[in-house]
């Protein structure tokens, strides 16, 4: 079920750090060109950096565009700024330099799934999922119908009255995912949502997430943070590999595979080859610029 148009309050445009706008002068951060074969850029980051008050520089010189309908994973070592980058896109933090630009100048409706389920322990699954609808002041009956449909979409039909303490870790994360999807977001941001789950549950949720994304036919763009090479390859249409702090986009990999993934994909030679390529890219990113230059020089000679 799709919420009626115009029933949600518009979100303000994200603040732009660094005082780089206006004046009609040449753009000091032209940013990356549009990617061929993909939808129009939903969000573009131009020269984005983030330095915290403590002096820690988390991100530096981030230039990237994410097209409408993409499933993009941010892959990198711990502490490289992946979650910080996600928060900048969400508008939960402001960049110290550069800017974040949105298609048509307006931030789309955003859903956010955090590392923890972050459910209200005193509320049922249905009431947790309908929270954003209640904040948007939809009629109660409409809230309940949309929340129930969202729970059914993530495989939790029949658990509407269950409380978080009565659900497994995987089920609680499904409730969190349903809450993020209930407003039909144009952009879904996911910060390592399955990292704490066992392998079987994680694999099932990966399959379900891809099925939900594919069923929307490009209406939802996903940006997914992960430490897992295998998860990034399995889920993504594109992987952005980040270097160690201060985080930069070191490499990007296109993943040419059908979505949802066909049966047996995880054990296929093609999947293994793509995981190997992503793992090697991550090693280069962690080794630093000098190692990357040496690896490219050796590759050119071979």
C-alpha cells in the first residue's frame, strides 16, 4: 500500500558546509560526471569532508554521485567514515567542507536503518512501524493498515501485536526495516543493519532486502554500509571502496548480476571472482596511495 501523495511534511534541504555556494563563480567542486546507463543522480557529493570538534578528520574530498534506483554499498575498514558519510547524506550531520546536492534541489523522503533495531520496547511491532506515520499525522486507521502491510512485506504477518522482547534479533531487524519502508522512501540508508546476526539469518535478510528493492522497480535507491566483502557483492549494483581515515573513495566496482540473485549465486564461480576483486580493492585501499600506485603500475606491465 502506498501512502497518499502530499501527506508527509517536506524535509528541509541539507545544510551545506564550507560556504561554497552562490556568487556565480566557477564551482570549486565540480564533482563526478553522471554515470552512463543509470538514472539521474539522486544525490551528489562535491568535495565533501568532515572534521569533528575533537580535530579528528573523518572524511576528505568525497566526490560521488548516486543514481536513482541504484543499490550502492560503502565498503571499507572500521573507522574509515562510512557511517559518517551516511549521516551526512541523511542530514543528521553537516559537512565541514564541500556540499551535498539533491536532484531538483529537494531532499527526497528518506528511510534510515541503524546498526541496532532501535525499537521502542514498550510498543508492539505494529506500533513501532507506524511511528513515522503517526508523526506525519495520518489517520489512525490508515497508519495501522500501512504498518500491517509493511510488516507483511518483511515476512512478519501475524506478529503485529508482538513486543520486541518476544522477537528474535532477526525479527527485530525486520521490524526496523518495515518502519523504514512504511513511508515508501525514495532513499533508504542502511548502516550495517545485519552485522550482529548469525550467517543464516543474515543471508535470508539479504535475500529479502534484494527482493523488496527489486519489487520497487527502481523507485527506491539504497545506500548500504558494510564491512563484509561477501555481503557487498551479493547485494550491490555498485560498490564504493573507501580508504582508511580520513575516508576517501578509493575505488568503485560495478556488480553485473541479476537482482534478486538466482539460486546458487553464492556458490557460483562468478560470485567468487567478484568477491576476489572486491577483496583486492579493499586491500589496496587499506594499504594507502603508495601501494595503490605500485599495484596499478604492475598491472599495466602485465
